[in-house]
């Protein structure tokens, strides 16, 4: 058991190291939590899943990953930037009329219908939204090569301690737990803020958040391939 503690702690530190920097995905997750906590929790699980997948790949093939991703890193960064810019532009366009002074009649009717809808129907819609959010955030996180390179470098540096299955599994468990805990913390922060700020402040936060996503995408794109 003591032999597994060290790689588990190393994995925890590694998971926090890749999850804690407040990049574009953190901003998106906070925005998601301000709108709907359940879908944001699923989105957080999607981000942590990608962190775990990249860590598992790097643990098994660290040197191979580093040597094969690095030559095309600039093109992958450019693709990531295009995806993030498209997402930010679409969100800013759709949110240009926020906030509404009062709920729209259609929105009110929809809310009333939801309140009177059978519980299984509401639960089904919520489950579908959660699944969609999970898949969307898995895709968005996966196009960023930084996580793959991060874990490749880390696992290559300590390859001698992660060759056996048990230490490697302990390392990956630490990565998954730390990443998921941090992402869910962001969800809780976003959900709490969403309940306490005014509609106008929420609208400006929405615009600022996606503005930061666009700025991060431009930073990610340069230097061009």
C-alpha cells in the first residue's frame, strides 16, 4: 500500500497541475454552471475523462506521444483555435440581446409547461442535455494538444516508477480524482454565482467569458504553422 501512495500523490499533483490553470475550458465550464448545474457537472466529468485518457496514453506511450504529437503541434493548435473562435462567436451572437428585462411570453409558457410536465419527461430531457454536454466537452478538451504533451513529458520523466501496473493505476486514479474534483469545484462556484448575480451582471459575465475564450483562441493560434 505504501508503494502506491507515492504514485497516487504524484498523479494528484499532475491532475491539479493540468486542471487548475484558468484557461478557455474553465471559463466555458463556469458559464455552463451559471445556466444549468446538472449539464455543467456532466461537462466537468467530460473534461476529467479527457485528462484521464491522455494521462493513460502518456503513461503507456509517453516518449512515443511526445515524438509524434510535437511535429504537428502547430496545426493542432490552429485547429483548436478555430473551434474555440467559432464557439465564442456563435455564443456572443446568440447572447447579443441579453438580458431581457422580463421573461419572454414564450419562455414563460415553456417554463409553465416544464413545471406541469411528467417527472420522467423532465428527467429524460435533463439526461439528454447532460449526455450532450459530456460529449461536447470531451470533444473540445481533446483537440488541445497541451494536455497530451504535459502528461507525456511528466510520465517520461518518471518512467521508471510507472512501468508496473499497480503504480501506474494509482497514478491514473490520482489524476482522475484531482481533475474531477477541481472541475466540480468550478461548477459549484459557477452555480452559486448564477444564483446571486443580477440578469444584467450575468449577461456581461457571459460576454466577458466568451470574449476571454476568443482571446485565448487567438493566443493559442500563434505562432502560425
